[in-house]
């Protein structure tokens, strides 16, 4: 009788007690819950207000929706481009205008984009700029005051664009490159380079110029190849009223690829130490 009582009453009670203790422990021992239940438990906990209150404000989960297909031109400049100390590199990032630049920018490289126009607002406040390279864009228009406040600008490259005329340029430029545009003589003011007494390199090859513009005394390298220049005269490089004048600084002049026959103007190069490259017969 005692054996039967033990079998039917005590054994079930012991099993039930053991099961309750196992369930309680399983909530404390990692891995004791089935994976589906454990994942649900953890997920619910991380969503709970208690967990959110325990986090610093900056680390709270962000439930705001993520916008897909954001226009890259609206991104911060130093997220869209590469910003190093004083330099901004925005090459081949589909820009349609000059991005907002950090105040201390000295060098801007925005080559091979889709910029079509430059305005005075693009560089107005960045007076620290020393070099601007906008090669390979689609610039066809530049407001006349675009570079007026850039008193420290030394190098300006506008090569491979669609310019038909030049704006007023900074007088302290040492290098100016406008190769591969659509510039004609009427689009280059007669005194465009006259006040640029520090200009050393002047590149205006592969345009549609009909005449050689005024070249400052400081220029050493002049590229005017592949234009429509038909003649030169005694005052193009020398001074007709000064037979003792020498222009020894001008060490490289390219006029090849132009219709002009240079041998017809022998007195036009007497002041130079090297003859221009080009057509002589």
C-alpha cells in the first residue's frame, strides 16, 4: 500500500517541482531557451522603454525612415567630396554647380563634372583660394565678378570646357589654362592679361583665336597651338619702336597648327632668344 502511495502521489509531485525549477533556471542560463524564444526575448528587451532609458541620447535607436535616391548635390561637401587640410577634391561626382566650400579652402579640384556656369557667389567668401581646377566640365558662362575677391588665387585651370569669352581674371595669377574651349579673339578683351605681371604660364591652345592676345612681360611659356591665328606683327612679341629691346624670359612659344606662315614675319621675333614652333613654309 505504501509503495502504491509513493508511486502515484510523490513521484508526480517531484517531477512537477523539478520542471518548475528547470524553467526558472533556464531564464538565467544563456542558451537554455530555444533559439526562437530567446531571439524574441532579446528583441522585446531592446525595444522596451527600460532599455531606451538606459542608453545615452546619442545612442538611441533611430526609427526614422531612410530616404533612398537622395540627390548627391544636397549632401554636405565633405561627405560628397574628399576634404583634406586646405584641399577639397570633388572629381567625377556629377556636380552641377560649385559646392559650398569650407572657409579655409586653398585648393579646389572639381574636375570632370557637369558644372555649366560660375557665379560670383561660388567663391565670394573663400578668399584663401590659391588654386582652382575645373577641367573637363561644361562651363559656358562665367559672371564677370566671379574671381574678383580671390586676391590670393595663383593658378586657374578652365581647360576642356565650352567658354566663348573670358571674365575678368585675378591679377596675381601665375598660371592660367584655357586649353580646349571655344574662345575667339572677340571674347578675349585686349587688356585681359595686361595687369597680370606675375603670369608665367599661359595656355590657350585648341581654341578659335584669330590673333595673339597681349602677352605680359612675365610670361615664359605660351601655348597658342591649334587656333585660327593668321598673322603676327612686330609688336606681337617685340617692340617696333625699340630696336634694343630683348625678351629673354619667353622661353617657349607654340604656334603650330595655325594658318600663319611665320617665315613671312622675320622681324617679329628678333627680340626673342628662341623662335616659336609653327609653320615656316
